[in-house]
C-alpha cells in the first residue's frame, strides 16, 4: 500500500511540474512592442512603420547677405543711465542694434567678439536686420568699434562689422554706422 501511495504522490508531483512548465508566463518582464502607457518602454507600437527620434536638422531661414546702416534719421538711441553704461542701443522701427561692453567703455578701439569677456572687446547683437527673416538674431563675428567718451556722452562708430546667426556662418549682415548715449 505504501508503494501505491508513493507512486501516486510521485505522479501528482510530476504532473504539477509539467503543468507549471507549460503555463504561459505573463509577468511583464518580456519586451514587447506597445504604447509607453501600456508597458512603460516607449517602444514603437508599429514595428513596420519606423518612427524618427532625436533632434531634427535645423535649416537656415536666411538666404542672402545684407547690409545695415545704423544711426541718423529714424534711429533712436535710448538714453543711458549714465556715461558708465555698458550697453549702447539703437532702434529704428523693429530693427534693434545693441553693443555690449564688459566694463564702461573708454576712448579707444574695441574688437568685436562673441561675448564681451575682455576689457578691449565688445559684442554686437542685431535683431530684425533689413532684408532678412523677421525675428532672426544676428551676432557680431568680426570687426572693430571706435569709441569716443566725454564726461557726458559715449559714442561708438563702426564700419563693416560682420554679423552671422549663432548656428550658421552664411549669409551675413554687414553693419556700419554710429551708436551713442548722451
């Protein structure tokens, strides 16, 4: 009798093992395509229709060089707080030209740089240059600025300052003219 009980117990154990081995696992550890909300993987739910990820290649909105003459009729130079200002600005309609200095400028020549990080350097920013797409920002890349200061005024003159967009070297905007604060 003991032999029969042992055989029946063994058979039950064997059948239980076979049953568990054949059962489909659905514990969620398998990687399957689906929506991110369903399985949290963010996989492509449509494997036959690939999706694009990453940053798209940017395109340059500007297509041609242009020039800008700053100062004169139609230009306003917002008054500086004092002759110790580090910013000179000129505005004509939607065109906005700004010169930034690291320290209040003194009479002398300044080199155009991407950022005014040295005492003899300044940066230029042009917004809405003529014959260019609206809203495009142009940054001074090369050129010289001659500054003349008095006890009551700061005047900067420049000719042929080359400005480009941050991500594109072409086209260019050539800027000449005067900015002042008095």
